[in-house]
């Protein structure tokens, strides 16, 4: 028996690759070919995301090939559908985010 995924399921939005940038704005490649940079700092709330506030720990973020999500070593992850819904920030905007974060 073949199990069909839910209608809203879209495997093409899974992450194919990801690079954590120094400014908490990872650059991700989706399986549909799109490459985006997004600012995760506003979403690093709660105890599970607390370790990701450390830039050294954040630099270890990777893509889980099985689930297609971005994850931290402690199990915190970002769903590809959620990330895809976020505004794409350019590298220049990502640098501005870094400066604003350092000033806060």
C-alpha cells in the first residue's frame, strides 16, 4: 500500500544545503533550486534555541538530509516551509542585521 503525502506537503521546499553566516542569517539552498538568506535571530526564542545565540554554536547548524530541515546539535530545527515563508534578505541586508545585533 502506497501512502500519499498530505496535499500541503512539498518536498521541493526541503533544504538541499545550508551555510550558517556569522550574522545569524543562514544561506540555504532549497531542493527546488532557490537560494535564500534569512534572518533567524527574531525566532531564536525559548530554551531550545538559547544555545544558538552563541555564534560558535550557531556555526555548527546543518541540514538534515532525512527531514530536510535545518537543525542545531541540540535538536532545535527550522521547518523548510516556515523558512520559505520568511522574507529573503540579501547579503548586504544580512550585514546590516549583524551591525544592528551588535549594537543591541
